[in-house]
């Protein structure tokens, strides 16, 4: 019978699939760009020499390999399967597709970097690796895939080093869940890891991605029954999120709030848990506190503005453009200061009538050191969680901090142990997650700037490094 039309995650292409629903195999089809696509859409490969091509009865080979000179090696043959296992002979009336590719038994060697590095849109038929046969998705017991696509880099460096690579699918261990990833958000940790400046914690996956959303695909031994297969969830990860599958301790999963999409949910775990931790567990925010949030348009910044607001604090932000300032004010910032145009420490002291701020959330570090000390209130708390402005400081700054009895503390989330993270996730799920589904002033909203297909991973990294984004940058994984 005809399978419903499927929307390709790689580009805006409509692909009609034809197969026999009783067949355990997964035929491939050609779309209008002559890309091979599995019936579940997990992988596609361009310009390969197929072992065999068959046509739907009554139709010619109108599109596909036969029309390309480099692919004349393909042989045209009838469907070798028994009649009861053959595909429906009638294509959908609106579909131009009439060619179905049945893979021969077994699987070819990996067609890795040739189409993955250059991407499906730029793969060159003349490239030497384009002539290698590609690997279809290997499947194990019960039709589960054994391999997956993941973001990879061979050596530290710039975004141009990133590409998609076929790797083994992980298996859930004791108390773990296998997550079929639908979307994963970018974080500064991904940039630093790609540059070789931030290694993943011991035992964590080397694959980029510390937050994701998707569905529970498998339960490992020892799971306590909190989740069932198919549940939509969002996950806090130590790594591995930018792949089609990831393993995660069941205690680090959270339900997706009603009304949110999978990309929106992917923007929550790392950014919002970081902001929640900085404000409540480390910074001990109190109602009425002035809270200075640096990088107010970032993922953590947009979360911290909203969390400070519903806690009764007064959020102030530093920001680099008028557009970002307007966005921050809509989220609840009481005031914003453009660090490119004014001294934020002076502006902050003026806004607080000389009192200074009670809490600083600082992801900048060295370059803001003196200004932070200058606008910190007596007995103020200063939480350092990033070094985007460098690690070097100079001058008699400790004397100023000592005079103000300032409390400087550092904090990271990724390197925390599992017990701490589970406690944090539990508190966040109970206290904060319901606010994403509320109406009115207590409602919380993840801010998304752009959503990229994972094949455009290089462009996503370049955009984050440009510092032009407002909110989160999200990657969608092929399903």
C-alpha cells in the first residue's frame, strides 16, 4: 500500500514512498534531487552506483540514476520479491516518483565524509569519495538501527572542522534511557569543546550537545518506571545530544510542557537549569534583589531574566544592541545597558540610586572585573560561570571586593555529579516546568532565534560565534 507523503528534514522536498507494509525490509526511494532516502527518513545518499533499480510496473525510469552519466552502471531488473511482498503498482497521482530502490542483501561500507562533510546540497559527483558506495542504515534485532549520524570533528579548530559521521548507536546502561533525539540546542560549551578548550567530563560522550529533546526509544536495566517508550521528553546531558540517539540517566529527563514544540523544549534543559542553579542554589536570590545579568540576550540570559522576575527580583541586563535590549525588556528586564555605548557600572549605580546590585550573574570574566566590583552592593553575591571576556585581571581589585564584603563564587553545571543534577532536575521540574504552560505574568517562554537542520552544523556554529543571536540556536535531527 502507499505510504503517506513524507516531508524531508534536509530540505523542502516532498517524497512519496511505496512499499508493502508486510515487508520487514525498508526500500529506498529517489526524490526529485535524486537523493536516496530510507522509508523512515534517517539517511540519504547522493550519486552512488546502485546494485539494482526496479521500476513500478507500467512506468518508465523517468527520474533517477539512469538520467545521470556517472550512474549508468546501475542495472534495470524486475522486482525479485514474491508478488505478495511487492510494492503497490500505482503511484500517487500527484507524485513524479516512479523508481524504488531495493538494496541487495547486506550492507556496503560506510559512505562517510563524502556526502556528510559537503552536505546533501553540495556533494560533487566528481569528488573521489562520491564514487564510493554508501552505507545504508544497519539494523539489529527487531529492526532497531545499529548506527546513527552524529556531529563530529577530527581535530580542534574552527566550524569548518565539523561534519556528520556515522557512528555506533549507544546502548542504555543501568538506570539509563535511550533517547531518540529530535532537536538539540547549541551552547558555548559546544564552541569551546570544538576549539579544544573544554573537554567533556570523565565518562561523558565526546559528541557535542548538552541538551536535547525527543522521545524515549528504549529503557535500560534498572529503570524505575518513571518513563515509557514513546514519551516526549527533554534531557540534560553531559554530552552526546547532537546525534540521532543519546543515552541519559532517567533522573535527568523532564516532561515536555504542554504547548511547546520539540525545538522549543530542546532549548530548555542546559540553559534554564543553569540559570535556575545560578539564581537559587548558588546566588540565593531574594525578592527585591537587584540582579545584574550579563549577556542578557543569550540562552542563559533570557532564562535568568524570566526566572528572576517570577522570583520577585529586579533583573538588569548588559546587552550589545537596541534590538536585544527591546527583547530583554519584553521578557521582564527592568533596565538594560548597552555596554558598547555606556559604562554599565555607572548606569547600574545610577539606576539603583547608589546602592549597587545584590547579585551578578557573570559569564564574561576578566574584561568586566573592575566594573563588576564597582557596581556590587555591600555583601553582594557575584557568581562567575563563564570567561567569554578572558581570564586575566590586573590592579588592586581584591581590595575593592574585600571592602564591600563581596562574595565571589564560581559555578559550572556540566561537571556536576549525577546526584546533584538529579536533585536540580527534580526541583526544576516541580517548581519551574509548570510555568511554561501557564497564562499571564507567571508564564515562562524559551526564546528561539534560529533552527537549523543538523546538516548545517557549520553555519550554526558560525552564527553563534557572531554573537548576533537572541535566545537559543537549535539543531533538528533527521527522524
